[in-house]
């Protein structure tokens, strides 16, 4: 498995620390044809209660934009982001 970091941020809130991490993961090669597998991008949020903790993104640019949208949502500067369908 290969890990591709996209963005990391930390927010300090009255309730504690919130970490927002966006990354891509992929297996090295496919089991049947030997070709590389596509990368699956995710944004993972820790330290937030009663809220969505992760989002899935289809491509690198979606993940970059999504990370920024999650950060804006958590700081009250934007709406809750929607996941981008993979495909």
C-alpha cells in the first residue's frame, strides 16, 4: 500500500485539538493484471464529536479542494462539504 499525503491542518478549539488530514492510498499493483490501482483520496477529521469524520474524493484536485472546504466548514466560513463521487 502506498500513502500519498495531500494536506494536513490542526485547529485549536475550546473542546480540544481538531486534526484535518487529507491523503491518497493505493495498493502497489492489481492482483489480476499487475497494473497500478487507482488512488483513493480521503479527508479524515479527528477531534470533532457528533459530526462526519471523513469524506471520499475522486481525484487529487477534488481532494485538495475538499480539504479546503472541510477546513472552511470547521472554522465557520463555509457550508458543510459534499463528497465527490468516485469513478
